[in-house]
C-alpha cells in the first residue's frame, strides 16, 4: 500500500470515528444519499438477485436499507476501513454480513460468485486510473457470467458539465467538488475500457440543487431523472 492509499484509508477511519452509524459518514449531502439509495434499490429490484456484494459499504447505512427492502436476498458488505466495518456490524440482520476487504487485494474479497456487485463512491477513492482498472477487474472476476457490476461513482465529465451550465446561468463554478482523496471517473474511459453503460440518475437533483437553489434538495431527490446531467452517475458493466 502506498502512502496516498494509506492516507485515504486513514481519512475514512477518522470519518467512521466521527460519524458512527450516521448516514453522513460517507456523504454529507443527506438528500443525495437518499437518491443514491433509491436509485440502487431500483436497479436491484429490476435484477432480482439472490447474492449481492456491496463494495466500499462504509458503515453499512445503505447496505442495511437494501437488506431490509430485499429480505430474500443475501448481502455481503465490505470496506477497507476497519472502523467503518466495526460501525456497520453493530446492527445485525439475518441477510447481511460485513467484513474488511480491500478491492485492490483480490484475496481479501469474498469469492462469490454474485448476481450483482455494486459500489457507491468507492472506486473514485483509488488515486490512479490503473488502480481503478485493477479494482474493477477484481470485482468482475467475482460475478456470475450473467451478473451485473453497478458502479455508482462521480464523473469528472459531469463536474465540467455542471460548471459550464452554471456559467450559462451567470453563476460562479463550484470549486473543489472533487476532493483531495478522490479521482473521479471519465465516462469515455469507462465506455472504452469496460463497455460500460452510463446512466445520469442524478440529473434532476443536480440541476435543481446545484443550478437553481440548494434548498430544493428536500424535494429534488424524490423526482425522476430527466436528461443527461449531474456528476453522480451509474456505470453498468454486464447485464
């Protein structure tokens, strides 16, 4: 593990100590967090999986939501932050198990195979694109042949698009959307390397809250996505 990767792990261990089981442990924008959970649940319900792996599960907040919603499905949540997994394990559910694993160390990952493997802002915590490729390939190796890899990650293209739109509305660009511990994905890299399908599930939310007014978040996360906008995107690899 290089020093940058260790610094990022330390960052998440500190977040775990600060926020415990709170939803803000992995994202301060609670309305966007609810949108992510709702969008992922729709994907899971469409596929009706029996076995699901949640990679980078943090404190298990969204994993538990999915496990409650799909009680017949077996979930495993993994994260490379021991402090996050400690917090995730405080609430026991019959259909979910949590463990420490590193997406760059294939030997630590559950063997599966899984019908669905998903992430929510996990791959972007790897500092370089070659590491992200390695991580995605490690996850693909744990899928069933007809399985789905659902990567809910932030897009650098989406950030640039958002700030172009803000300029058209005579608003200043938002600086530092991509924090120091993240390396947002590039859509074309995902398409060219993995034949990924890109879904802009946060388009309505992002336009209403980042272009018009942040207070619209209270209703924006409940509205259907319209158009291809927003930097929180879903990359689907497989079926």
